[in-house]
C-alpha cells in the first residue's frame, strides 16, 4: 500500500480516499480561480496514488479545456470513460473536446454515448447542447439547452439558449432569454454584449447600464472586453463616432491582455508559403481527389464571406458545412509534425511533399458527417486562403471563392469585432495593418499561381448590384440560377458567425466606406497600407 510521510517526520501513513477528495476539492478551487498550476499539481498528486480514479482524470480534462489544451483534454476524458463507461459527463466533455479539435466522427460517437445515458445534471445537458451547436445542429442544441433550463434556473443556461436562438434567427426570443439572464445577473457582461448585437440601438439606455458596470470590473478583464465592445457597437449605431472608437479601443486593449499574437511566427509562415508553392509545384504535384462537391469561401473575416455563403447555400443543390478546420488539420496530420499551433512554417515546408490525393481524401472523409447530401457543400473557413494552392492540388474540381473588401473597411471591421479564439492580430491597429499587407501580397501570388481556378468576389460590387454578381457566382459553381439565391435573407437555416443577426436582412451598402468615420483614429493603419502600396 502506498504511504505518505507523517507530519513532523513521523511514520508514513496511507494515502486515503479522504486525502484524494481533499486534494480534488483543492484542485477544483484552484481551477475556479484560474490557477492551472495548482490545479495540475493537485491532480498529479492524486494520480500518483490513485491512477484509476475517474474524478481526477475529469479534473485534468477540465484544466485542458480552460487552458485551451485540447490534446490534454481529449486524453483525460478518454481515461474517464475508459474507467467508467457510464460517466455521462465524461462522454459529453469528450465529445466537446473531439469537436473542438475537428474530429467530427469521433465527436458524434461520443455524443451518442452521452445522449444514451440518463442524466438530470443541467451542466451535462448544456455541454451536450454545446457539442450539437459546434456540429452545426442548432435545433438539437436548443432542445438540450431547454432541458438544462428546466432542471436549473441558473442564468448560464439561458445564456446558452440565447446563443442558439440568435444562430437560428429567433432574435426576439434570444433577447427575452438574455433579459432573464440580466434579471438575475445584471452584471453579466457577455449577456450585455450579445444583447447589443441583436438590433440597432435607438437610445443610450443600455449604454448607460453598461457604462455603470465598466467601473466595477478590472480594465484588463474579459468582462471589460465584452462591455466595451458592446458600448462601441451601440455608440456606432447612434453615430457617436468618437465615443464608439474609444470604446472599441478599450475593448481591444482588454482582449489583447488575455491573448498573444506571435507576429514573427506569422511572418515566417507567410514567407514559407510563398517559397513552397508556385506554378511549377502545382503542375507537378500529382493528381488529387476528383470529388467536385466542396466550395471553399476564403478571405479575411468580416469581409462578406457569410453573405456570399448565404447566397450560395440558398440554392437547393448546396448545403453549408460551416467553418471547418478540417483542411488545415489534414495538412498537419499528413505532415507528421506534432505542434500545438494550428500552422507553422515547418508544417508548410513539409506540406510540399504531401500526396494531393491523400490530402483530398482525408479532408473528404473527415467532413463526411457535416456536409449534407447535396451536390455541393460550402466550407466557409476564411483562413483557408493560406492553403489555396494545396486545395487546388488536393481537390482539383473543388471551387475556391475569394471574397475581397476595401482594405481600410476590412481592417476596421475586424478591429471592432470581439472574436472567440481566432484572429489575435485584430486587437492592435498596427499589427492588424501589417497582417493585412501580408495577406494581400499572398493572395496576389495565389492569383498568379491559380489563375481561373480561384473566383474573386468584391464585397462592394456584390452589395451594389447583388443580382448581377450573385448570378456570376452561381455560374462559376456550374449551377443553374435559382431566384432563391436573391432571397438569402429568408433562409431559416442557422448562422454561427458574428454576422448571425445581420444576415437576416437584405444586402445593403451601409458598411461600405464606414472607416471614413474614423479616419483620424485609423491613420496608423492607412499609413502602413499606403507604404505597402495596398491603397
């Protein structure tokens, strides 16, 4: 039997279940206050003496989730369900870890196991709902969130309901759910942020509520970022331009304190991409998979990619698969490099030697459960612009649609958006501008390499003459025109991006040239873009 040293140098004693429970509680307390080191130390101590205790593996999994270490989370929850096959929370969290890592087939398998086990735990129901949401099934997600609300009156679950309702376009119901949250938790910053995005502000009432809250939270906190971005959005609605920009700037500063952007690593990756792929490489790469169903929509975020997706998926022969990580993940897996980063210069250099057919087949196999049964499906992951030549080689019959937008509008639109776990360059104006320069230069190179393989859509032209440009887009996809493509705003399908509320209306030109309202504040961005001959 394992023994512990006694106090004061006394005789060793056994490590008991009571000890394990004590350290487990200490670990959870540490996790709740964000002390991952302490939580991890408690976990490792328990593992040393009781390696088959499911609860400690579950704690490790939660540490992995909170620290965004999805590899650790996946391994830990696998251990949980291996030790206890009836652990519903373990299966639900495993499904969440799988889907977040882009392992959709594994996620669905784990999700079925979680659904099959009886539970009255609202937290488990909420996690199951979240997995359905990440898989793109918002009605199923809402059903599980409803069950969670029935079991508990915690505002957490109404917040989840509000997200699903927003994605489904049921904006009034979403606002009702958010108001329920705010009745119980008037300081719920994320609820205020979500509420601000549902409709255009008509007065300062909500702004005043949020202004009173920002004085009560630390400047560099997550709550501050939610509140400032919400205030900025509503100030912009009211055309209080200077105040809007000031709020966006404070929100970006708060968000920047929580995330880091490795600009040198991005520079190295872009340089590696330009060196690795040219016309000769594409010509000699070999045959890819002939499947013609994928449609990749690429570009910068907040440039109209969702609008283009909605126009295309309004066609009866096209379905939306959402924003998939699968192409980048397939490159990573086939490169043989294990890295916590989504893409690196080293992975890019290895990608030159990947068999295009194997890459295409892996992408198609790993997306099979989320792409529907239509003739074509849309993968609207904007950052896939990085891999355009690899897409062209791996899937020679796939379509690639690059959405462009005025560089100043593009940069400002990203700067004023609070993203979840992406686009970390967008929280600093000069980093944003330099990133945009790299992006534009890379896309100029890809246009030369791919030629007619890549179809460009200008956001400005699309909103100015929606029918003409939509018809050209559908023609490029080799589809017959359908009038439904002009009524994209009437679609009932869910939208799981920052544009979830906006795409419920017709195309408009209100955002074209909006950056000029902030011309003085955006001078650093304009200077960098001008020096690079981008504008």
